């Protein structure tokens, strides 16, 4: 991983419509970016001197002169407190995970955390936008993994914090864009092949403060079950639960979404989107409901494996007895 001094300029209109439409996206010169250890699809941090840093996804490669030019839309630059072009630094080391939590909070930083026993592949719980980005989602993820235990669940999360006038949202990378190559801890477990994954998220939309939306690419039966358990858990509260309809931007059904990609079949992910009231007042109620879903699911899977082992032993035992009961074939004399 490396870094270089960069001139952050305006996205070209209309050629770079993606950058104009997505504040989290930027473009860079392919050769200069590769020399720093990154490529298209990676996340990078852009630092504006004396102000702070923000997270971006390199969605386009564009040869530039000079090759230090990085481009983004107006809203992308405003993540770092200005609508103007500026001089900065592009750094391919996006997290500062060596920082303790309180130090990260005080310095407005961005850290990555993993709790994993290095072998289990039943379930991974994700919260890519924890800390002050989408408050309480990291607490929910840790709560679920702790309740289920290290032999049954791992947890991966990121925490981003506010720095003076800069919003913690500057650390947000859309789940469809998250690249494990940019997150060392995530990369260490990404190819393990988890059977299930669940991710906690938050959204802020007027009139939807009390909503919980169940999405992901997991099969309809599992998503309906999650929604039913959540509905029962929040009965008597102002919260409402529903399954994301087709095309819902909160649906999390895209195969590129990290909660889906990290599962063995690419379709084992459940995404829990929550309005601010749900997270602020009922975060652990929601998390406990998810614990119940996956605890029961893990028990059923364990019972199935035990039954399967028993059947295999019985087949081997009775197969051996059947072989032993067969009369031997006499050999011809002289042979």
C-alpha cells in the first residue's frame, strides 16, 4: 500500500456521469494508482491538508496529465468541506485500525475490527458503517456474535467518527462497492465460504424513522422468517417491519453487496435496514431477535449433521454385516 500527492479536480461533464451522481466515487490515473498498490474498485482515502480525510471508491480509471489528478463530483469534494478543487493526498491504506477506540473517536478516524476464531464458517455478522456513520449498528453486530459465541459466529465491522465540521458520513462506502482488498481484516475471512451472513445498517428518510426493512439475497423463506421474528419482537412499539420489495434501494439484493458476496453461494445474505428511531431506542431488541433466528437455524443445521453422521455409521455397519453374511465362492481345484 502507498500514497501520493494528488490534485483533486472536478469530474468531467458529461463523460464522468458516475462521479457526478455518486459522491463516494472518484477517478484516478491507472498507472499512478497501480504504483500505489490499488486498482479500479478499490477504496482509497483522500486527505485534504489541515481538514481531514474521507473514503472513496475508485469507480473509473482515466489517464491524466499530470498523473496525480484525481477527479470527483461537487458532492464528493463537499465530503471534505469544499466545493472547490484542492491539493491533497491519495492513500491506499484506508483504515487506521491500530488506533484504540477512544483514540479513533477523538481523532475522527476510521477503523476496522474483526472477531473470529479462524475456522468457523456458520455465520458472519457485518456492520460496515458503525461508529457515528450509522449509529448502533456496530453494537448490534457485536451483540449478536457475542450471544451466539465464537464457535458459531464471527463479526466484522468498521467504525467512522466525526472530525470537527466533517460529517462521519464521509467514511461511508456503499455495501455494493466494498472491496475486501481494501480491508485487511475482511480480506482475511472473505474466501472462507460462510453459510450465512447478516448485516446491520441504518437509513435516514423523512417519514420512515420507525421502519425496519429486511432485505438481502437470501431465499424468501429465511427473509420471511426474519421479518416474522422481528415483528413479534417489536410488537407494541411504534416500529413496523416489512420485507424489501423488488427494486427497493434498501433491498440489498445485488450480488455485489458484501453481505451476499461473503457467503459460499453468494445468496446467503440477510440485510437489516433500520430507521433512526429503531436504532436509537430498540437496537438490542432487534439484535436479540436476530440472535433467535440464527440460534434456531444453527441448531437445526447441527441436528441435521448429527442425523447424517448417524445414518452413515448405520449404513457402514449394516453394509459390513451384509458382506460378512455372504457365502464365499469356492475356488476350482488346482487353481
